[in-house]
C-alpha cells in the first residue's frame, strides 16, 4: 500500500513540474475540475472548428467584397464563405470561383443573404466561425507609401486586406501543410500550427494588431510570443525564436502591436527545460492561431487551434518592408499603418 502511495505521489510531482514549466504551451494545459468543468460544459459556445477554406476561395471572396464597396450592394467576404461552407457541407474539394460569383450575382439582383440561407441549418455556425478566424483581415486602413519621385512618403486611405504575412518582405521561406503531424518531444501530440522554414534572424511580423499576452521561454516553443487580437477572438502564437536575441527589444507583456510590426526574429530554440537552448533541428517559425469563443477555452484541454496553412498562403504577398537599426540591431517597419476599422469601433 505504501509503495502504491509513493508511486502516486511521484507521478503527481512529475506532472506538477511539467505543468509549471509550461504555463503558456499551446499543447499542454491544465484541466478544469469539479463544478468548474461542469459549468464550462453548460455554456453555449462553439467548441470545435475544422477550418479548411482554400486560399483561392478566400482570395475570390475578398475580391468580390472589395469590388462591391463603391456599389449599392456591398458584399461581405465572410458571409460569402459561410454561405458556401453551409451549402457544400464544409467540403471545398470541388471549389470553383464560379460558385462565389453565382451567389454574388444573386445578392446583386436583390436577394438578401437571409433569404438565401433561410434553409441552411449551419450557416450561422460557419458565419460565427469564419468571423472569429477572419474578422481582423479586411477593412479600412491607412498606410504610408513612397512618393512617386522617390523622396519621402505619404499616407493613403485604402480598403482591403489589412493583415500581413508573418515573414518580412524580401526574406525567403518555405512551408507545407504540416498541421496535425506527429510531435513527440515530452509526449506524443499533433502539430498545431504551420512551420515556416527560413533563415536565422529573419524578422517576424505581427499578422494582426493586438496585445502581447505571453513573452518568454516555453519548453516546447522555446522563445515565443503570444499576441491576442483586439477583439479577443484570436490568439497568435509565434515560436522557436532566435537564441540570445529573440524579440524586438522594446516588446513586453502588455505591449500593443499593429499589423505589420516587427515582433521578433526567426530561430530554432525550444525542446528544453533550460532556457535559450537551440534544440530544434531546423531554423523555422512555428506560427499558430487559437480561436477563443469563451475565455474558459484560452487555456484548457479543449483549445481550438486551426490550420493556418491556407491563411499563410493568402498573406504571401502582404509583406511588411523592414529596415535594420545599425546601433540597436533591431528591425522596424518602413511604412507605418493605421487600422481605421478598429478606430471606428
């Protein structure tokens, strides 16, 4: 009996050490117990998401949205994608641009989205899901652009994609759809992000504006940054940052960043209880997005991490140009940005 008790105590101590060492891991979380767990079960909010909208569909829907802004009928790209998902049962394997063009023509002819989706059982579900994923990606913004004569720059107001690629302009990278692949360090688990393989020191960019919620060492992700979108729906995770110089020097928990800001530098840290260790074989950025429909989901056993592979493809040409400060060795963006959509809310 005493032997069993000792073994149970040992197991408890080991689990406690691992949980304490990894308080912000997207993979290891602490369970809710007793009444707290029961209360979470009773809450009505989305608990599962399979985001598989192809880049081509997102591009087409966004294009229709942008083109409609100066017309009487203004289209919403999230509504268009939700309609398509509800119609095809979330199966985009046979997607064609003509499918979105068809629904756009119906809306332009006088039909309302409410009429078109009246008999679609899951339209509201997909609309809420896609809003959580993409609501920070398109809208009104102002951005600095270079003057035509090459001297200086000026501000321009625009409507369109206002999110940025996580990799700075003119820096090469490669990636493939590795979401769900097996990872075994510490324990066996699925890969909950997209690995962007690149050069050490490549400036890492904030995809969307938000508040830094996590900054520091994680035994799995190494030096990492966690940024929460301003609407609280998305938590962006940037991991395996550079040894010795992982972040922009003025960044701290609580810092507010804008879309396109430099936040850190690509590396291969992680897979170590000891800080500042390069134990990842390949230099890369682990980029992930967690959806938060209720705050109880933020750190639990049922976190919702989506496949961001197609989102990275969508933002491939939305790169933030950066410049190096030779004194501080930090990089910063060349052209500033103002999110008018956020300011008007």
